[in-house]
C-alpha cells in the first residue's frame, strides 16, 4: 500500500480534489454589492459620438410610440382590437427602452459605470418582463389578424373587448412570471470571481458567466423557457399566416388582396426583427456567446425594434396617418403627413 511520504505530498493530493461550491467555506466567497458594466468602454472617444446617436434614437422612439399611443386613445375610429394591441405593444416597448437606455446613456458619459446588486436584479426583472410580454403580444396580434381575415363574420365575437383585455392582461402577467423565474435562476448562484459585466445592461448570459460553480442546470432551464417564449409564439404566428395567405389567395379582387396583405405586412416586419434578434441572443447557452457580436445584436433588439414599431405601423397604414393628422390638427398643429 503506497502512502505519501511527506506532508507536502499530502497537501498536493488534497488540493487536487474538486470540491463543490456548496461545500466551500463561507470565507471563500465575496459578497457582491455592485457590478461594473463595461459596456462600450473599448470605444474610448467614440463613446461621445455613440451617446449622441443613441440619444437621438431614444428621443425618436419616445416621440414615435407616444404619438401612436395618444392617437389610438383619442381617435375613435382606431378603437378596434388591432389598434388596441398596437397601443399595448407601444406601451410595453417604451417601458422596455426606459429600463435600458437612460442607464446606458449615463454610463457612456461616466468614468465609473457601476450598478448596485439590487438595481441589477430589478433591471433584469423588468427587461425580461417587458421583453417576454412583447413576444406574447406579437403572437396575440397574429391571432387577431387571423380571425379578422379568415373568420370576418365571427370576428366581433372572437375578439370582443372583454377577450382582448383578457389576452393583453394574460400576456403581461405571463411575461413577468417568466421574468421572476429567469431572474431567480440568474442570481441563485453565488458570485465569487468578478463583478465586471461585459455588457451595457444586466442581461442573463453575462451575469451567469460571473457565477461560481457549474451553471449548466440553470442555463438549460433558461434555454427551455426561451424556447417556450420565443419558438412557440413564432410557430403559432407562422401557422396563422399560413391560413391567412390561403384565405387571401381566394379573394377574387386584386384590391381586396392588396388591402389584406398590407394589413399583415407591418406586423410581419416587426415580428421578423423582434424574434430574429431575440432568438439569436437568448436561444444559446451563455458559453456560446461572443460578447462583441451579442452587444451589436442586442443594440438592434433594444433600439431598432422599438424604433421600427411606430414607423412601420404609421408609414404603411393610411388609417393611422389620417388619425395622427386629425389629432395634430385638433391640437393646433397642421403638418402634412398623409
């Protein structure tokens, strides 16, 4: 029987043992009270240019979405299920940008880009909540278009105001239930390595990278939740549009086909951008993420999609353009936007 001959050999053997993080003594862990958001610190002086660009886009997002929300609320001709869901989506998109962009703009001008542990948890919670709500709302909007085109006679019954409000409320509640679940999984592991988040906000993948131990189970559960939130509504939208296209092709007049296609085109444009970017970011394990590419895609998801939403729906929809003109004339403005 071979035994170690010296005390140093015994120590070397003991240090080679892998001890689970739950069995490590408490003094091995560092209590993280704040995180450092690295953001775009590698851009140096270009950060000021980026600040100006993002600030301008942020103001356009706010003005565009607020215009859409105000117009739909004030113009009675837009009090239909389609525009009701559009206004709810605009509120959710605006709230999403409010969670990310003000802090991002502040960090671009700051030397010390810190965020407290509690603020990081809150930011992730609201980001996931509004982001998931947006995905579910786009799925519901696809169903609304399906019922309007494929079942026009039953549309008032299938999409009554009570059902519309119930659907919108369910999307919001479901979104924030998923958010509670995802935020808990991201912060349930201890942080003992670093507090530097290589991102411009507290997203799931960069935060999990900082955790001790093996986050495999947490990542797997988050990935499954992402599939449910993103893939299931996407498949539902695809199936709905399959029936919609079949119905449109049966319409005898060219004008009728054109009107039906234009009704769906704006929604489909937003869906492709939203689900495409979100799937690239959230349907991969954190170990597969490449930071720079993820930042670029996340900027698209965070800024371009909320910017695209009001522009697509107003530029492609004459009803909304006419309603905006009427509201602005009523308030004493008279720009020609039709």
